[in-house]
C-alpha cells in the first residue's frame, strides 16, 4: 500500500466513521463566510456544494475544530447567483472579520468577491469555479478546488482522439468564461493531437431557441464526428432537444456543468453523452462510502458529485491550518499554496507548483439509460494542458 493510499484510508476512516481527535482545551472560535448562489442559476452547483461543506464542517468541529484548535461558525449569505449581490455579501463578510471566504461556482462573481478578500488578506476558495484564470485575476489569496477547464478540455480531447473522432464542431457562448474558453481549450488540444475543427457556433446564456444553430450544424457536409460544448442548463437541454429533433446524431462531449439530474432525466436523447466530473462513486471507493454515509444521514443519496467536492473543502482547509498552525491570513495562504497530495474523497489534491488551481484527477462518465456510467479517471498530461 502506497503512502498516499494509507493517508487516504486514514482520512476516509476519520471522516466516514466519525473518529474524533481531542481538540485543544482552549479552542478559538472563528467564522468562515460563504457568499454563494443558493437560488438562481448557480443553485444546481452551489446548493449541493454547501450541503457537503456543512456536513464536513460539523464533523471537524466535533473532533476539535480546524487543526484541532479552531471551532468554526458559518456565516452563509445567498447571493441569488448575482455578481453584484456577491460583491455586497463579500464586503459584509470581510467587514465582519471572517477568516476564510467561499465564493460561487462561477468565475465572474468569484473574481469580484475575491478582489475584496484579496485586499483584506483573507484566503478565499471558489466552491467549484473552474476557469483557470480565476486565481491569477484575483491574486495570491484566491484558490480553486475543482478540476480546471483546461484540464477538463484536455481529457475530453484525448478521449475524442482515442474514440477515432477526426472532426469536431464546438458550440460556445461569449457570455461567460466557462462557456467560451472550455470549448476553445478543447479545440486547441484536439487539433494538437491531429483532429480538425469542422466549425463552431455561438449562443447566448438563457437562450431557448437553437433552431438557427442546429440548422447550421445539420447542413454541414460531411457531418462532424463529434460535437463539444460547455453549455449547461437550461441551455444544454434546449440545444440537445433541437439537435436530435433535427436528426443530427453526432455524439456529444460536455463538461461538468451538465453533471446534474436534469441531464440524466432527459431520456433516450441523452444516451451516449460523455461529460467530465470530479469523480464517480464506485463500490468500495472513498467516494462510494461517502455517498452511502450521506444517504444514511440525510435519507437521500447525492444527486451530483458537487456534494462530495463541497465536503472535501473543509478537509483541505484543515490540512492547511494544521500545517500553518494558525488561521492568520498570510500564513494560511502559504500553507494552502504548498499543500501536496492531500487525500480527499475523489483522490488527492495538490496546489504546490500550480497557479492555485488544483492538480487533481478528472472522471469521464457516459449517460446510459438515465444513469451515469464511468468511462475513465485520469489526471491530464500537463504537457498537453493549454496555458490559462
């Protein structure tokens, strides 16, 4: 058994079995602020992330707090998936003296909020924002937690080449960094590996009529071998229905934004879609054990892996606080930035040597009969990952 595997087993046992370490007698109380979209367009991602985060934080408090020293209170603000409201929430939380800040699963509000916490030297982490430029756009106090867009795109491109796809059509939206850059990263790697881009299209976030775009794709001769997009609900279901309704049968590659019950509930038209996610709960795996525990505690199994990735964040923070011996901003920032091979439910997380977007494994799943079926789990080849 490798050292990493032993650490993972120990961490999982402590988390899943509720083993408790004795905290310091004079534990200090601190507050973590969460400015996230519990309603609105980001709710399918931020809601489950918060559910997992709260469960982990309760466990850590029960065994003595972060680093065995800091008992945590959560100050949770719903930003309604609005950037302006996220900024206001971040200002209020920073003024209240939070020691750590969580921002939404999206680049724009995370960057806006992070610029406030950066000035106050408060380490900050986005729940599942994946745009690899988030951290550089804010500064050295900003961290990601989820697989970055350029890594997801690389694994998707490698999968496309392995499947024998030689031409790809990409659909992107300029309305967000996620929906624009992820398909562009895919195209860059796909072409680098020998594929060609047969065409590209554009849409607006919230668009419901994809007739013009679908007509354009249907008219291509020859048809593309595969279609790749980072669209998510409600846009992705509308696009897929229009595409299949027009008789276009090309397979679709998607990103983690469609890792939701909406996608698996689309029926037969969703069969064959392959998309990225942070992990898959195979039997006997730490993630599988977590899913069973979560169902036992809440009465319902997680519908998405965002519950698990939200759960991982307090344990990542705990590792950093333990290393730093403090929750002082600069020291905690440095400890986070130097974490390496921290065991989590979906594998391990490394920040050392990165731009504070984590190096971690990514899973591909295929939709079959209303269920996700694992395809592969791998860490993208750093030599292929496009620069942010």
